[in-house]
């Protein structure tokens, strides 16, 4: 039996999972309107490929990935594009985003698609295919799946040793992965084999918390049936075991170092729902059009639904039948989810759960009190941080110190806030500090770009000035050479001409003549001789110019 390791800290909040696992996954009826955001993933928004009035088929590409970190967006069903505009979405910023409104025609007519022979395909081609299929991490991070399948550059073997399937689903209330594993275990195992093939991983571990016995049994049976050498590893139920770094620690004993990625230690981790989407994409040629969503909390019918992306959250809530005292809704779990400003937002790829909340179910937090340095938060922190110190630095805006204390290793799991006897909303402070640091880094980056642009502009001006001067000098040199060639006599006296010009310039500039005394008879004779020479030089110069002008006209 495989050894299980422990990670630092962790808590045991009430699971509240049984409410939504009593019925199997149900399909949501086709809504009258789908609002499909062009950004449902980490990174750059997809670029719209459709216009208002276009007829689209189910699975048709409507948003092209735009940038390295980006993903495709597809029509969730067949119908007509009624609008492409800014619409409210479920995002902590509360800002609207560009969306396509699709009016379904009810035919569910598919865009032509086909399975991919992945065993005879180049992994790079498969990665491109998954990018164009819009497959992203469905565990919450929504990071484009293809990027997690790239070969490693900094690992000794350039290979992933261990592929981990994350079926821990540790956050209270959420059961979408549990139900998916119970009902579609064989497909998940096939998807895991596809990922293993692309990564060339040596072993595949499927980690599931011990509070999901049905899912464990289903996966074990599917692995046995497949004949694949995968291992289902049952892990203790403790929050947040479903966080990638913590699950890696439990299953392998390896620590992902601060500021590093799992791939730096030869491990890659995929959520089971993402794995299922990879299977649908390669085995059926289907892009990511729907996902399983838990509707639970203060509702009459807590259940999991298979929901088309873009379905209004209101319609999901209507299926769950929220109770009258419901006063808010949470997308995600109670620990890491976010409160929705409005239910008039579409369901997106990262939306795993909708919780109807009431004050009875989630009593409002008492007013925060001063920190008493009890260190409970540090004892519970799964990232082994010192939350009370981070809180102090965030509060006093000492962001540099917060970074030194590994602020960015914080996974925002909410464990510290959960245990804090002073009810300090610690995670909010950490989120604030992170956003401030990111904003400052953006500002610094922008200032650095502006400085570089200014310096380049100055350099360009200087270079142009120098080039002009060089051209002028070359032209003058060419004229002098032409003059010399036309009249060698001029060339002989050229230094004297130049000296006379320089003297004239000096006089014009107010430079005092060097000798101001009365000339002696001998000097007067020399002056007369110089004047005669000058007259002669002027004549020579005049004839040279006339000759050059005549030459230029030829
Ligand atoms: S748990 Fe709360 S009161 Fe205790 S040290 Fe941490 S922040 Fe301070
Ligand atoms: S939110 Fe951050 S600091 Fe708090 S327990 Fe989780 S990882 Fe630690």
C-alpha cells in the first residue's frame, strides 16, 4: 500500500456534501438565451469570430485563442448570434466583459466533428487541438490545458514522472467531481491515459478523499476494467487536500518549493473534470461546451446538473428552488468562492458550484477584533506561512516585507480566517496586498517601457543628426575633390582659402585680431604682398566655382 504523507496544518469544516449527492446528474433544459463570455479562462480573451445575425452550429468556434495564454470559445448549441457586447459576468471585479448572446434554435445541430487518433498523433498537434477545443482546468484555475502538457525544459529527464488526477474535492458543499467520478469513471480513466501519453508520465495516481466511497469504488473498477497500471489512492479528508501542492505532498511526499511549479519536481496535476473534457475532445472531437455544476445550500432540491456554458445562473437557481430567506449567492465553495453581485450572469467554465446562502446557513462574521498573536492561523496554514505577520504587513502596506514572507505562496484557502478567534478576514487582506503588488509591478513595467521608449527616441535623434553631419561632410569633401580635379591650382591654395575663411569667421564672431599695433614698413610690404596673393586666390576660386557649375550642368 502506498505511503500517504501529511501536509502542514489543515482543518475539518463540516462537509455538507450529502445534500447534493442524493440524485444523479441531471441535464438542464435548453435555456432561451445563452450569454457566452469570450474570456472564460486564465489569460487573454478569445477574439470574436462571429457577427450579430450569424447562424452557428453547436460546437462551432466563435472565439479564437489570442495570445500564448488563451483558449478557444465555442457555441454551446445551434442558433443565432443576437448580440456581441459587454455583459455582466461573475468576476470579483464586478466589471462586465465581452460576450456573445446566442439564441438557441432548439435543433442542437452539431458542427462537423470527429475523434482524434491520439496514439498516432504528434503530442504538439494534440496540444494545439486541445487549445482549439477550449479545454481548460475545471478545478478552479481555468488555466489552458495545452500549456500544462508542454514538454519540460528545466527538468533533468524533460519528462513528467508522476501524473496526478485530482479527485479530492475538499471544499464543503461542492460535489460535482464526486458525481462525475461516480457516473463517468471509465471516461476519466481513458482521459488519464491520453494525458499520460502526451506527458510520457511513468505513473498515474488518482487521489480521492475518503469521504467519497462511491467515487473511489467506481474509479477502482474503471481502472481494473481498463487494465491500465493506474493507482487509486484514498487520502484522508482534510481541507485543503484538493489544492495541487497539498495533494502532491500527500501522494508523493514531495514539496513544491516556494515560487516553483509542480513540474519543477517532475509532477503534473489535472482535475478529474478536466481529464473528462480531454477525453470528450479527443475521443469524440467535442470541444468544451458544458460542465457539471452543484446547486446547493439554502435550496429545496440540491443536485448536480450538466449545464451548457453561458446558461444564466438564475435558471440554475430556479432548478434548485432557493428558499425564501436566501439573501445571496456564492459561486464556488464557502471557503474560496465569491459572492455574486447579481444572478444575471452566465455560467462559465470555472463555475463548479452555486450556493444559495442565508444568514441562518452562513451567519455574518462578528466584527473583527485585534490580533492576539495566538498563532492559530500559522498552525493551520497548509502553505506553512505566518498569516499574522502577513496580515500586519498588508495592513501597514509594507508589501515588500509581505513578499519576503512568501505572500505569493498563499493559496487563499481561507483556513487562517476560519480558525482566527478574532474573526479577522485575513484572506481579504492577502488578496488586497497581492493586487496592490501586481498593480505596482504593472506601473513599474509601464514606467520602464516609457523610459526605454524615451531613451530610444533620444538615441534615434542623435543618430539622425550624426548621419546628417556625416552626409554633409562627405558632400563637402566631394565638392572639394571635384574642384581639385578641375583646377589643381585651387587645390594648392585650398589651405590658404580655408585659413582666410576661418579668419573671416573669427572676425565676424568678434574675435580680436591677434596683432593690434601699427605696422612697420616691412609689415606694410608684407601686407601688400598678402593682399595681392588674396586677389590672386579670389580669382582662382572664382574660376574654379564657374568651372564646377558648368560641370554640374552637364
Ligand atoms: S489566528 Fe487571528 S488572532 Fe490569532 S495570531 Fe492569527 S491573526 Fe492573530
Ligand atoms: S489563506 Fe493563505 S495564509 Fe491563510 S491559511 Fe490559506 S495559504 Fe495560509
